[in-house]
């Protein structure tokens, strides 16, 4: 059933991309990469996830086959002087191996073995398709939402002290090393997710089954639902709406004013402003924050190095999203609430809905909706009374965090007390 729904969604997105943007959608782009040079993306990461269902011998064979196929493709492209997107050469081999395992599962395996292999293939393809789906969603937001609501968020952000402007100045003063580090963290979020997911799925091949809940599920659902909010609340971000854009000059023509990160925007009545048809409206909520939050949650039960990496990735992602001017502070608050609500819903779905799960998901959804309504209809009040609304916004997020931690602790299985041996009867003296 889930596969049918996913396929139907991809077909709908393919049609929407062609209708609204005049561009091929995720299905066409993925099929093209069987032969043509792939765009930079998680093809090898998808293959790594697929290989959790294989034995170690099969993994070495699959990896060798993928590298060998890629070498052949690279040599052929070099011989015919074929163009490659962004100079990216590798990835076809990984896709061929994933599809090859699917063929083997259908033609050479039966029963539980076939189902397990197909689940692994589906997991790998879902990760790859998720990237294509996200690209298509972003294109649709740019083509269908000519006006953006950045002035509303910039005004509401006064309640939090304009953290993007502050982080931007700090990052500029920190120098190029910090900038390159945060840029690497921000760009390689999917790699961090795959590392955490591989740890969670490390025993699949031995146990011949997947765990009931893992990071990939949360990652994909966040990516599926988040862009729908973009359509409701289109926002391009501080560096585009109040700065030069990422190119250094491209955003100035469309910017409300060239203020970021030196001068916080003045408090004035917000209104929608027109923007170009290229820049994605992908700020509200911050999905990078939501994904980094999910990685942090799922790394808590791993070894110390994984827990440290999860915490580092979350902190660095928050710094990057603000410091590079990609998001407002209120975006990040919404992203955290969004991630915790999705995670709570998936865990409740896995363990069976009960009163605590329903209450947690309903509360997270209510807080998320209240935040969006406040940003849209109360930004002036938030800016005029920051000492009231700033703590309220943080308190709302903290209440969802507290509710999630408290509820999920109750869901953890309780260790049964060890049986104590009965004392031996003592002989009685007559």
C-alpha cells in the first residue's frame, strides 16, 4: 500500500512539474540517470542503504560492480567528450547495482528472501527519489508562488533578536575556516543521515528483517510533508530578501533592501513582495533544522562517537542556516516543532496509537499551526513586544520538546526485575 501511495505521489509530481514549470519531474530525471551523467546526489548513499540486506561478500561484489560500471561510463564519456552536470561523473554504477539487485530478487529469490531484498532496494531508491522529489518541489514553489512573505518573518524575527543578522556578522568575523566547515556540514546533511541510518540498520542482514522504526522513515516523511508548507508560506530567506543573494549580486534586484547581515530590517507593516521565478521558497519551516533534529534524536542510542556527531551536526546546522542567511530564527523554531511532531507520529504509528501518542501529535500540530498563524497575522505585535513574544515562542518550542521527551520515556520498555531465589528453609532444632 505504501509503495502504491509513493508511486502515485511521484506520478502526480511529475505531471505538476511539467504543467507548472515546463520541466521533467522526478521520475524522468531518475530514469535518465541510468544512462546519462547523474547530477550530484545520493546514488552511492542509496546503494549503501540497499546493501544492509546483503551479506558482506555480496556487499563487496556490489561495490566492486558499481565502481567498475562507473569507470566504464567515465571512459566512454571521456572518449566522446560528453558533457556532465557540474563536472559530476560517478553514480550510474550505484543505480545499476540497485536495479540489478531488484532483478535478482524478482527472478532468483522467493519468499522472505525476495521480500527482504526488495525492501532494501526500495529503501535505496526512496532516498534517491527523495532528492529528485525535493528538487521538483522547489522548482514548483518558485514557479507558482510569485510573491514571498519574507517581510512577515523578518518582522516577527525581532521577537528573537534577529538571530540571522547576528549569526551572519559572527560568521563573517570568524574567518574562512569556520565558513568552510559550516558549509560542509550544511551540504553533507544527507551523508550524516546515512551514517546514522546504517548504524541503526547494521543487523538487518543477520536478523533478516528491518527494525520497526528508523531514521530513514522520518527523513523521508519530513521531506514529503515539508514542501507542502512551502506552498502555504513561501519564503526565500534573509540573504535573498534582504541581501545580495548567494551569487553576491543576483538577489539585489529583487531584494526588499540590501541590509543583511549588517543592518537589521526596520519594523514596519509587512506585506507580500514579488520575487523571481527561480529562487526556491523553501524557508518555512527549516527542513535542514528538522532533518538535523531527527539525526540528533536517532543518534541518542548509538555509541558515544555517534551521539557526539549527532549533537555536533545539529548545532553546526543551526549555525549554518542562520549564519549563511538561509533562514530566519522563527524558521528554526518551526523546524524543531515540525520534526518532533513527525517523529512522534511515526513512533505512534509503529507502536500503535494510544492516548499519549494522540495527545503528543495533536499538541505538536497545534503549536506548529499556532506559530505559523502568529508569524503571518501577528508579526507587528511580536516585533513591538519582543520581551513578551520572544519567550512565548521559545516556551512553545520547549513545551513540545519536553512533551516529546517525557512521553517517549514512558514508551521505553521497562526492564523486569530479576527473580530473587527463595531462601532455603533452615533446619529447626527440636
